[in-house]
C-alpha cells in the first residue's frame, strides 16, 4: 500500500512518530510518501515529493499532529478520496482517532481494511470582488469573516438561500460545519452539532445586537456575506479552518456552500461521538 504522511514539523514528537512508522511500514512491504521537508527531517529524502503530489495515488493518509494537522490533511485528501487516519501528537485531538501509543496496535488492522469510513461535510468558500474571483478554498471546520488588524466592529449583510437575512455589526461571523461546531463555533457560543447532521451553523462573534443569535440552517441553503463598509473603511479578513487569512475589502462578497467532496475519516469503533464529547469537554469524568 502507498501511505501518505502529514505531520506537524514543529513538534519533535510528531516527527519521531513519522520516523518510527516509516520503518514499520518498510519492514512490512508498504511504501510511504510525504512532503520533501518532512522527508529530509527524518533522514529519508527519497520519500519526499512536492506538496501537491503527496495524496495522488495514496491508499491511506496518516495525519500525525493535532486537530490543525488533521484539518489540513483532510482538505488535501478529500479531492483524491483518500481515507485519513488521525494520530494525536498535539493537545486536544478532538478529530484524531488514535494516540501514538495505540498506533502500532491498530495500524495493521487499518492496513487490512478493517475499519469504517465516516464522511464529513466540507464547505467551499469563494471571495468575489465585483465580477472577479479573488480566492477560493475548502474548509472542514469553518469559514470566518472577521475584523482586520484595526480590531474595530465590521458591518456584514447576510443572505441565506438568496433571501436577505439581515445586516448587523459584530467582530465577525462564523459559518461552521457540524464537524466545526466543537471548535471556534463552540467558543463563540454556538451549539454542538452531531457530525452526521446535514446542516450549517451561523454564529456571530460578539454581535452589537443581542437580537442576532446563532442559527442552524439546512446544508442545502448557500450563504452569502456582503462585507459592507464601516465608518473607518477598514479591511476585513476571511479565513478557512484558521489558515492564512485573505484580505477582504468593503463591497466584497463571500459565498459559502457545501463542497462537492467529503473528508473521509477512518473510524475503528473505539469510541462514539458522545464518548468523545464527554472525554474532551470533561463532562462529569470518564465513567460510562
């Protein structure tokens, strides 16, 4: 099998897991590939390929790091329909399936195909300026339109399924998937949504009107956000899954809809979504 490996390189622990896993895979006749920088860091430059070639032809993707690494891996793997197995070498690890200690025990099972695939809805966001497309990206967690460097209130007009929802002032707006409902969305006061639900969640960030509350809408209803000018003419920022922000100007539009592809997460039946909530959010300890 061809295994694509993505890791957080600023965590020495994660890089060491990659090194040990590569040795394990090679001893059993499997091949590994990874970005050139990661391959160099483990002393195996022959395994390095350009970033846009890591997932091509892969049978499985191993994400070794925290939830941020998992998000990036899932977005890379989704267009190629490559299953993703998450190994938590970070802090929270809400999205990951295994601890590093459990990887040697369960990896043979995964390579034998003894797992289920859990499809996760993703969002496709496009930033438009007039008739021109400025940027487009895919998100597993969320798309966020927020204040820029000036940290002043911004004014946004929101449309859902072509209908004008309203105009409001806030520090920003989160549009989240069910997967992303336990991330920034939750911190901003949004609801927790089961990842199997087919919905999107709209959550204002520090709204200047208590009337605008978090909303759950059908996934079939696209969202359009008009970045309106404010009294200072400040620029705004658009981010997908917390990655490098793109600058939006007053008058720009952000269109958000369900992506054509799904992230495919490897699940081994070790715990349920509710088990994970109880464990990670520390709801009354770990008793069943």
